[in-house]
């Protein structure tokens, strides 16, 4: 979720292409993490991270970014972003930022690191289609 801090920096410098790419990937990874961390209260940490990163921007900066993002997602460029996220692939980290926000984290950490490649692939495809709205190749 460090990506969201980079997104905020890109928005501040009006580098909207990088901001959109980072936001797209950060959103995909956060969604993927919610699929592999079953404790719903742990998912709330994503909103806290947004609060400390992109929500610290001025209202005008947020509005400008939201406008650029809407234009991007409504264009043919969205497919480029979908292809890019698919090529980057699923995250290869343990989502400690979520696991630290739930009881009995050691058990959950072991469980999430033991997902098979097949399950991770299925979850990432669901992230691409259900969350990002990307067509599968």
C-alpha cells in the first residue's frame, strides 16, 4: 500500500499518467489482499492508508485527479492499464498491513502464505474482472 503515497506525490506534481497507473495497481493489490485475508475488519486498514495518503491532497487536487481518472477509465486506455496490471501479476508479499490489524495474526499469516498458485491465480483473475472490470485475455 506504499503505492498510495507515490500516487499522492504524482498527483501533486500533476503526473496523472503515473498517478493513474499507481492507483490502478494499488487498488488491484488491495482488493486481492482482501480476497486472501478473510477477516473483514482487517480490510478497513485500506481506508486508513488512503486517509493518510491521497486524502491529504487538497480538494482541487483530488477533483482534478478524479476527473482525469474518469476520463482514462472511460477511454480505450483502460485496456492498456488492464494489460499492464495483468503483466505485473499478483503481489508476491504477505499482506502484513492487513494481518497486523486483526486478532491472532500469526495464524492468519500462515494461512495466507500457504495459498496454492492455482488459488492465487484464480483470486487475481477475479481482481482483474470483478474489481477492475478488465476483460480476461
